[in-house]
């Protein structure tokens, strides 16, 4: 870091070794400067100057910030819980529900703070979150406050569960809510926090948890509400074989048909997982411009399978990446997620099934498309200045012939991360708060939860 003045509106990234723009022309620039003004990319070129701050990037590859399209941030407090380490999806949920029922506002805030910091260090500038349980007075507001402290662009979704065990659902009755109250709180958080303007730091979505934890009526009413409010829709769909069997037994159809019947397809909808979509469902998603959040590490951890991402991409489905919750991933590293996505498609379809550059495109531009953010996901003049700088001068890239092939031989932690032109990570450290203190606080909360079992 070379020089700084009192000017806060400009920052210059100088002499980046490579800039992977992910723009419409898929440009890759060498020795380029990026001038940022008031949170927006103002110029890209060489020999640019500024009276503001300068970030020297001579050993760095610049990419758009990675975009996380599916997470359950609260699960950062329940990593590697012994009873759920080797369980399939439904058994895993039944192990963890009683623990999550003990959460409250503090647990929601701290887990979101730590989870978002972990994402930031892995190059993520924008994250969604699917919060579908609200024990102990917790609210979506708790996670929004955490995102503001960390400095990431945030797409929280107001999730919900309304069918408990006594009505044939999976979650305990203590974690479900009345459907009228769910819809009322969706309206509250949208009115309080949703920002539809370009460059928005917070946009709220509506997200009933899954077809096996809410009613058909809530799914339909949630879609009507979201479209009335102009916000996006999100849920889990077709995650594993159990999911497909449940849909066929309870609804008499496959998940894709169920979603279509209830208004859950369209360019304002994205579904998590979609591991078990068949050819007809893939075609439906492509025609309707329905998005998919692909979560490869979680799918591996829970034994759900390999999502047909190659087939989806070839058909024209919009695909982004998600780390999913840390109770089923054990980590929140979006760079590692992108590498895993690439490797799984190669395992399933051959070494030429997905390149490192395509996987990085999915992790950046693809994720921005899924979240409806045309203002993000690429390094281009006029786009928001969400940029990750990866230092390829170190051990991880030593001997690499192609510094831009980050997912083959590159660091998985950023040196610098900028969101809306503001430094969130500097020299590999979170800027806005004491991460070590937050981790200590989270560990104390986790011990308290474990001791209560």
C-alpha cells in the first residue's frame, strides 16, 4: 500500500498483473489500472492517476468480487456437530433442529458476522442468506446488522417453516410459525430494508424454506407477495433422492412441476441445489429464466449427488454458486466452492467438462445474474466497484504458467477486497472490526450450546 490522502471518493488499483473482467467481451488485461470513483468503476487502462488512495497490485490478479447465492449464516455456530457428521439430509436436519431452537438474537448476529467475514476473506463481495427459523426473538434484522458491520453487499431472504412434526413436517413445532405472521413479517422487513436502486447494499427476498416444511398455500401466497413488492423468491428444490420421493408422494409430481404450478419459476426466482433436476425440469428452468444456486461442497458432504451443472449451462439455465450453511459444508470459502464445482463436473463428464475460467465466471458474473444484479459481477466502466485482488506472488501460485487460472493454482484467500469502492479486506485482514474477538465470542456461544445438550 503506497500512498493515501484525505480524499475518500477515489481509489486506484495500480498495475494489476492480470485483470479478469468477466465482461461481455471476456477481456483479460495485463498491467492494467482500475480507477474507482464514488463506489463505481470510472476508468480502466494504464498510467491512470488519482489524488486518492493507491493500491499497488503488481503481483495480483484482479477479478470481480465473488457472489454467494445461497447460505444459512446462522449455521456457522454448528460446524461439525457429531450427530450430524455422517447423516443424510433429513437425518442431519433432525439432529440439528433442537440445537438451533436454542438460538436467539446474539447467536444470529455473531454467526452472521463471522460467516460473512469468512466469505470476505475468500473473495466474496456479495452474499445472499436464507434465514428460515427465528427462535428466541431472533429477526432478520440481526443478520442485516452484521452485514453492515462487515461491509459486504447483502441479499437476506425472509425464510419460514410452517409445518411442524405434529402436522407431518420435519421441524419441531417450536421452530415453526403461523403463516399469517410469516407473511406479515415479510412485509415488515421488505418495507424496512429492501433497496431496489442501483448499487444497493441490501435487497430482501422472500424464501419459504422448502416444499417439505411449508404448505402449498404459503408457497403460493409468498410468490404473490414477492411480486407485489417487487422482490425475488428463493427456496430449496430437488436437493436429493429423499426430496424427490417426498414430492412425488405428497404432491404427485416432481419438484419442478410443483414449483411451476405455484408460481415458483421465472427470472425473479432462484432455487438452491437442484441436484436431481431431470431434463424436462432443466428445460423449464432455461425457458423461464429461473436461477439455480449450485452448492457443490454441501452436496458432497450430505451425499446428495452431483448437480447437472454442465447440462444446465448448455441449456441456458442461469447458475451461480453457494457455499450453503456451515453445518453442511463446514466452511464458507467461496473460492474453494468454485474449484469444487469445476472438479465435480470433470468427475461426472470428463476433464474438458468445465474450465477454471468458466467456473470463475459462474462464481462472479453468474452469481450476479442469479441475484438480479446487472450492476455487479464484472469489472467494467460504470459497474459497481466490487473487486477481489489475489496475490499470485506466493507459494500457492509458484511455478504456475497461467496466473489467471486461479482455481487450478492460486490462493484461496484475497489480499485486498473492495465493496462499493471501500476496502473490506486489506493485506489479508478484515478492516472493519476485530475478527479475533468475534471468533472468540462465537466459540464461547458454541460451547454454551454444546453444554446445554
